[in-house]
C-alpha cells in the first residue's frame, strides 16, 4: 500500500477568485461549528494541496489559542499562506458570505411573521433547543477547559462574579492572571519544519490603524452603529468561537444594551443554527434587528475585524506563541471562565422559558440528540417540527 504523503504531488494553483470560490463552497455546505473543520481540512489539504497536514495542524493550534472564531481564523491562515493579505481576505469573505446572506434573509422573514400562531409555536420550542445547546456547551467547555480542581475553581469564581454583576473585562483579566500563577499550561505544539512564518505584522498594524480610523468616523457619524461595532468586537474577543458566542452575545445584546428581549435573542440564535458556516454570524441577526441591512453588514464585519488582525499578527510569531508556557497558562485561565459565563446565561435563558411537560420533553430530547452528536441543524429543524405538534 502506498504511503500517504503530507502534501499532494500537484497542488492546485488558483488566484484570489479561486480562493474565494473554494471557501464559498465550504461555507455553503459545512454545518455544525467544530464539525466543519474536517471539511475544511479535506479541501485545502487533500483535495487542493494548499497546505501539508502538519502545516494545517499548526495553524489550527495557533487559531485555537486566539480569541475569535477558530475556523474563520483558520480560513485566514490558509488564505494568508496562499496569497498574502488578499488571499486571507478572500478566504474570510468566501467562508462567511453564505451564512451572512441566509441569516439576513431568515431574519427578514422572521421580523414579518414572528407574531403568526405557527411562528409562535415553532419559536416556543426552539428557545428550549437553544437552551439545550447552551447546557451542552457548558458541559463541553468544563470538560475541555476546566480539567482540574483549580480550573473548576476559576470557572466557579467567574460564574459567581458574573451573577454578582461584575464586568467581563475584569473577570477575564483576573482569570488570565490566575492562570499564569496557578494553572498548568498543558502540552505545547511543535511547529516542525514547515518553512518560515509569513511577515504579516505590518499588514496587521496597517489594518488596525484603518480599523481605528473607521471607528472614529462612526463615532461622529452614527453613534448607534459605533456602539454596535464595539459590542460585536467585544463578542469577538471573548467568545473563542463555537457555541461560546451565545452567552457572550447574550450579555452584550440583551443585558448590557437591551437591543432585544430574551425571546427575540433565542429566536435569532435558533435561526443562526440552521444556516451553514460560522455560528458567530448570528451577529447578522443582531445587526438587522438594531439597524436593518446596514446594521447586519456592520455587525458581521465588526465581529471578525479584531480576530482577523490578531491572526495576521500572530502568524508572524506563531512559533513563539505556541511554545510559550506563560501564554498557554493565561489562555487556560481565560477559557476556564467561559464555562462560568455559560452557566449564568443558561440560568437566565431557563428563567425565560414558561416550563411545562412539552418544554421539558423538547429539552430532554434535544440534550439526547446533542449527546449522540446529531448535527445541530437537524436538531433545530426537528425541534421546530416537534414544536408545531406540542405548542
């Protein structure tokens, strides 16, 4: 049997348009948060030969160590390796366009039909499905990021502080400090011999300057869009991708700004789960609700702006970041707090549900489906169908 090589013999050559198209295909067909990673790996490593397996693994390890949507950052990593800044932007845009378009269209439909009896029935059940997702995310986060008693202490302390009304930034900063002082860094990732890292720091600094200028212009031109942008940037910096975006976004959108109530937020998160692509593009629902189509566009750009700049900067220092025990210890503390945040948000969402045996049935069935790894869009669609029968 022939030995599998790290890179196909003839990597596919393509320009910026080709990069956009390849990531558009992945963004249009891949569902399920982390479950999208194999589809992305299969396309860029096995089918296209753009990266070797070890190079892809290194990029994934780096992106998992940074705030923001992991797969969006990984797309930027691949695009950056292929064609510099233009390639990173093309990959980012291609991966996110399908989800943005579908979430925005579904939000438009939802805003016109949410008061209809059938829509009320469907979303009564879907808010319970979203609660089940949050509960399962809590279990997953604690299992992955709070493996020791010390990690659990940080998680419990963060939950208590969130319940007490403390701010997100002090809690995250304190957790990072606790991590550096008391937590285990975990195993590092050896970069291996995959060539020198890209010199992308100047690109990152240039984009950061442009970002600051645009925010300054929004501050004077449109304060509502400015506040929306800042809010989504905070979500980007604290969510670490996946289902973790739900509690962070809830705190920003419902608790701090009051842009929508719990029911509307839950409905929006349910809509985001039935679309392919990044979960973080639930931001399109929030932006549309705040300011229509322009709000959806601004929110969806803002929620990836900071992490895109960070991954460009980190790419140049990838070896040092991954090798640093201190950086991994700080990250360990930060990640442990997310379990506490999800616990608090799950409590809040549970209080927003009017409980009865139908709601309990949907919750139990959703948790079972999530536990056996049924794809999230299938669970959401099944929950919608069951809701039409029960409510």
